[in-house]
C-alpha cells in the first residue's frame, strides 16, 4: 500500500513538473574572460587584471585576462565583436578605437553596432615630458622655443592615431604652436626615442612617465589632468603652468559582443564599479594616472563612444592625419 501511494505521488509530481519553471543557473557559472587589445603591462591590461581579481572573488569564478595585441587594437576588439553574446567574453575599449574608423577606413567590425557598451571605467591623463637635460625647464620654455622655431621642435608617439599623437596634435592646435610629429612603432619605442633625443617632447602616460621622472631620466613639464596627479604631485597642471581651459584626457571602458543580454550587462556594470570603488584599487589606479569614472549606465558610455567617433573623425580630417 505504501509503495502504491509513493508511485502515485511520483506520477503526480511528474505530471506537474512541465508547468513549473526551471531554476535559472546563477551567472556566471564558469570562467569568464576579458580581452585586452594591448600587451601585458599596458594601462588597459593593468585595469583588466585589477578588476578581474575583484570579480573573481565576488563571483567565485575564474576571470581570465587574454591579451590580443596588434593592428592598433583592432585584433582584440574584433575578437570581442565576434564572440558569442553570452556574457562570458568582455573586452577593454579605449580612445584609439574611436579614431580607427576615420584613420583606417572600413574595419572588420562596426564599432558602433557590433559592440555593446557596458561602462566607461576610468579617465587617463598624460604627462608632457622632455629629456632630463633638455633646455626646457618649464612649459613656458618649451612654448617659447616652439613659437620661435615653428615646426623645428618635435613630439613623439606610439604611431599615427595613437593617444599620444592625438593629444599632441590637440595641444598644438589649442596653443597654435606647430611641432613635428614623429611616429614610432609603439609607446615603448617612442619613450626610447625621447630618451635618445630623437624627439623634443612627448605626452606619455603617467604610468610610463612617473618612474622615469623620479629616476631623473625625464623632466615633467605639466600634466593634462584638471588636478595634479598623485603619482607626480610636484608637477603642475596645464592650467597651473599657464594654459588654462585645456584638458586632454583618455578613457577606457568595457564592452561586450552586441546581443549580450541586458541583465548580464547591468550585472557587469554594477560589479565593476563595486570593485573599482574600493580604496586599494582606486589608489593603485591613481598611481598609474587613472581616475575611476563616476558610475555610469551603458547608455552614457554609448553616448561617449558616439561622440568620440564623431569628434575624432572630424579631427583626423582637419589635422590631415594619415595611417602609417
């Protein structure tokens, strides 16, 4: 009798089971990856690894940072655009990616349509540096020499369309000072060229500039941030150095393949700002010249990307910048 009653209960439960919703698996339930379109040690790589450590602890799942350098960041972002939109692949996007469509022509992906913005994560500021034995001991010195010898002084960058190039050209336009741009094959080569006096100056990321300034190998004339950087507290801002109203900044954010569920994008957005909001992470990023952005929704980052595509598209044309 007991066995018959148990069988009846089992049959009844089986008949009801299709009507009961299956419990959704918690996300993420396996490893996720963050694709960085630059080599290890670059600012986007450091950002991804710091965020990944915090996410891994919060989600109890591995967060793998995968470096896909090459083609000025296109290879890595193409890998993101072509990944499955299931929330298990994200990518770091930065200013350069909004310049490439105008600089390179048609890309293997559509920057505006093939990627889903998650959040703008950090702002980055640069340091105007010269060789330690340069005759320019201040921004005023450099400006005076550049105006006296229009086009004779030069500035280096990691290549045409790189952030250092764009910031240098923006600086030249804003100050009406003409300097010769010298592109190198990457940021490291550009710094080496500056140390070797192949160029007169460079707008270097503070993570690169600060150690060389502290070691006495480079001299910092100004920082492009609205306030002084904690990594170089003795270096004045452009405004303090005599050029008010000029703010030159980069940014880095997180994107997903287009079609990624909005619930997952919102989860990444919230969790990233929780991780980046911790004092230790903020301090580490500040040492590298990065300022954590105020929490912003995906729509705000989409607006930034859209505005930057338009801005830099026009700038590339007006400045006559060519790939090289």
